[in-house]
């Protein structure tokens, strides 16, 4: 062993340096943070707005369902009325109705009908006064 090695071994070991703690005595307790009232009011207002919106949408949907039911009922009623009017029109155009109206106006049925042929203008049948 050399003198240098012996000198190094004889030196005291270096103590490990630890970071120094900075401790202070507590003079008064730390104040507790109060909850922010503004945030609570905003959250409550938002929840109320969402609830009101859902209720409004629910009412609108329900109201439109009732309205749709009423319109469907009205449509079926109008369909029945339309069918009755078509039946009345068909009855007014029937030959029986036309004959009855002609008789009420004083028209009589000719017992020996005659016809006019359009191709040559000839009268077919024997015309008799009714």
C-alpha cells in the first residue's frame, strides 16, 4: 500500500448531505375553503333549465299526439262524407232518376222510337206523335 492510499483511508468519510427541512411552527389553523356559492347556483340553474326543457318537449310531443289523433278521426269522417256525396252523384246520374225528373216536367216516353243514321241522314223507324 502506498502512502497515498493510506492517507485516503485515514480521511473521515463524507457525511451524506440531506436537504434541509424548513420547519415552522403553526401559529393558527389554516382556513377551510368555503364552497363557491356561485358555482352551486349555476349548476342548480343548469339542472333546472334542463328539466324545464325536457318537460316542455314532453308536453309538445303529447299535445302533437292528441292533435294527430283528432286529425285522423276528422280525416276518416271526411272520407265517409265524400263517399256519401259520390253515392248521391251516382244516384242523380242514374237513368231511373232522369226518367222520374222528365216525367215530373211533363215529358212522356215515345212508344215507337225513331233513330237518325248519321252516315247518310236517313230516319229509321216510323215516327209517331206521342
